[in-house]
């Protein structure tokens, strides 16, 4: 599906925008499912295994930061990943054998919905090689007002910046780090049905949502199957044991098959240890570690 020029752009810059990656019917169905899931969160008073609540959440005014693992909550999100043009983009960039690491539907609430501080996904889950990426499928129009994804082009070829502060893994870089150059940032806006792609080492973040609309983006985090996780990364898989881990790997195959010969590359790694006081989500990690924010609220 991708052109030679698009692949080269991704390789050089570490990000890509793919327009109209799903058709109107697919988009409408995902929007309906998302609206129903948000509605189901109304009675909650605290985050649970399905939802991360934002400040000010009430039954009358549901405010979420995230719907967790949507591909496990509704099979249609798995179908989109495995049987659509999204799948074609995946295979164009990572090859025939791919797995999913996680998914999340970030539902950044209007009127100040939580920012995601600048970070590299690679800092959370280093692997034996860095053929990993994230898709951000826009389920509603994303513009400059509602907290769009921002990336720093070319940062995927540079170092892994420190994501530590106060002696713990903060899940965010310091805005005072001399290697963090916000002036180079590119803002990724687009129409519903478009999809961003960013490399696992690309520096990215998103500001609070200051509009009167939710910012709905469905994220899939994916890997080439020969990229194996390094022990100590922030993942549930290390608690499974060998047999359950193998079963888990098979359940996460998107296309192709598991690969039993990890590809080892010379890639920079910093381990996400010791953990923040609360590391149950990126929002809690960033909030409880005490890192300075790169986003100044007006």
C-alpha cells in the first residue's frame, strides 16, 4: 500500500502520516463502539482494568484518559488491525511476521484532558532490535487545539534520552535535557480515518486537550516478530513463566508466525528501573515520578 517515497520518508524521519487508511463504514463502526465504551464508564469512580479515568470524571460528564486494550475488549478493533489497509501498512514497514505488544484508545477529554509528556516508547520496553512502531488511528478529526501527537523528526536515529528523575523511571524526558530540542517538533493533525506511524525510538508527546471535543486516537503498538523483549522492561510478560509466555506470544501474532531466533542488533538501551511510585499507567508514572512538564498550561 505504501509508496517507495512514503517508506523512505518513514526511514529517514521516524514518522509518517497515512490518510484515509480505513473506509467510512469501518470508521463509523469504530466510532459507535467507542461511544458505547465511553458511556459504559459513566458509573465508575476510579480507574479499573478497562479504563483510566481523568480528573473530574463523573457519570454526567465522563472524562477518560484511556480505554485499555481495546483489541481485547471488542473484536472489531482486532479485525481492523488484521484485515484492513492498516494491516498492509504494517507489513510494508515491518515485514510478514508481526506481533502486537499492546493497544490503547486514548480518549483525551475536552477542556484540559491530560497531556502525555515527551518520551520514547523504547524507554519503556527495549527489545533485541528496534523494528517496532506505533500506529495512531484517528477516530475523530485531530487539530492543533485538541492535543495532537507531536514528534521530533530523526530522533529515532539518536540516543535514548534519560527518562529518569529523583532516582526512578519517570516515563518522560526532562524539558531541560540539552539533547531535547522542542524547536524541531512537528505536529501531526489530520481527518478522522487517517493514521500516524511513529518509530519506537522517536521522541513524541501531546499537549492537553484545550478544545471542546474529545481527541480519540486508537493506538496499536507493534513489533517485527524477531524483536524479543529484554528482561526488566516494563511489561507483564516477565511474570508469566515459560509456558504461558509462549501461549501469550502466539495469541499476539498479527500476521505470519512467531520467530524463535531473535535478531540481535547494536541498539542503545536504558532500562526502565527502578519503577516510579505508581507505574500502573504512563499517566501515573509521569505524575508520580516528579519529572518537570514540557507543557506550560495557559
